[in-house]
């Protein structure tokens, strides 16, 4: 944790979405542009930049754990007792509100606050004096909480569905080639549909296009569950399930 002595010390963070700096040379994303912006900010604010950390090929929504440069920046905060973590602009930290909030929380845990050379922010500002600013902060905090809850809910749903699928239980619509078992929970192969699935895969292996397969099955009188001929989207789903 940094103390009063680290109030004017900063660790600089640069992020590039490309893996090679030369690919973005001349653009606002180039490392030289970001460094110049941070250096100008440090001179203007009377801040000493103690270390520079770089992430290459990292997108704006990439989690902290997948950013070696950012992790090194947190370590540098501890090493140098810095009180600030600075980037050229808010997008360099993150373009995702929740990830940006987590990046800020992690910096605060190390005793540093986030700063940007252009003054932009990705997360709600600290509670201000005016009622309007206070309302904005509250709304931002609520939005972050909702975003976090959405992430948690989605991960839990995916995990639950994966467990059901691993147990052979029905997950959503019963795929073509299967039917709902007598227990109403599990799925089991449907012999008639499995024959059609085998035909589709064989025809595809012979080089027929999906449209040609549709025509071939229609000529044979093969129909789907609704009694209508199989459509190209259904053929695509059957072939995708085999890959």
C-alpha cells in the first residue's frame, strides 16, 4: 500500500489491441502516442512516472487475469509505492464498464487510484457535492451492480446447462436425431431421424452442397417433425453437430 510519499508517483499503463506495435504506428493507439500523452500529463501534474507497463494484443474487454502488463503494473505499484495508475485515456484501461470497475477496484486494493492523461473516465466519479453529480454516481453504481449480476447469472446458467447436458438431460429444444425419453427428462436416439442424420452426413462427405442435400431428401420424400421437407438451416445444424 502506498502512503503520502507515493501521492505523486505513478505507474504508466499502455495497451495495444495489435500484437505488433508497428502495425498501428501512426495511429492514436501507437505506443509512442500513448507515452507522449502520459509524459505530458505527468509534467503538467508534477507526477513522477516510476515504471511503464505494456499489454500487446489485448482487447478493451479483456479481464485482468489475461493482461500480463496490467498485472505487472499492479506489482510495480507495490514495488515503487506509487499512488497512481495512469493510461493515455479511459479506453486503454477498458471499453467494458464492469471490467473497468474491476480494474479500478484492484488498483485501490494496491493503494492507487486510476488516472488518464486526457481526463476521461470509464467508471462513476466519486460522490460530488452537487445533487446532480450525486444522482449520476448512484445511477452508475447501480448500473455496475446490474452488469456484475448479469455476468454472474449468465455464468451460473451456462454451468447448469452444461451439467444437464453431461447427464444426458434435455437442454432446450431436442436436437434432430433424438427424442424425449419416457421420463420426460433425458433424451434418447430416434432411429428414424438417426437414419436421416446418417444420410445427410454421407451426402455431405460425397461433396454435395447443403442445398443439394435438401433437394435430394425432398425427392426421397423425407420430411421433418412438422411434416414439411427439411430446410437448409436444419441440414446445417445436423452437419454442425457432427463437427
